[in-house]
């Protein structure tokens, strides 16, 4: 699973529609108005080549994002899903 960012300056349409059209599924989508982007967590079916408006991002410790778009429950759920994915 990967985490992705959609840049709203260059995306041709709404971020969630872009993801749907590319066939990418995700666990959580978080709009970031200050950064004019959307964060998509635990994405699957990510194509090898991404359009210019979409990039992969390693957010590191997701607990550092609590209060900046994620709740503690969001962070815990995402971390648990990543751990389960790695063990499978």
C-alpha cells in the first residue's frame, strides 16, 4: 500500500474522481486546503507511472499528522492496516 498526494493546481478534476478514473482505491482521503492538495492513504492498484498531478509520499510516523488532518483513530487505523498488509 502506498500513500499519494494529488496536487489541486494541476489535477484535471476533483481529486477523488482522478483516483477513481485511474482505478486507485484507498483507505482514507484527507483534503489539505492550506497545501491545495489531497492526501490519500493506503492506496492500492497504483499504476507504475503516475500523472504529473499525482505523487507518492512517505509520511513517516502517521502519529505526527494527528491534528493536521488525521485524528488519533485515523492514524491508529492506518498504521494497523499497513502492519496487516506487510504481514500478509
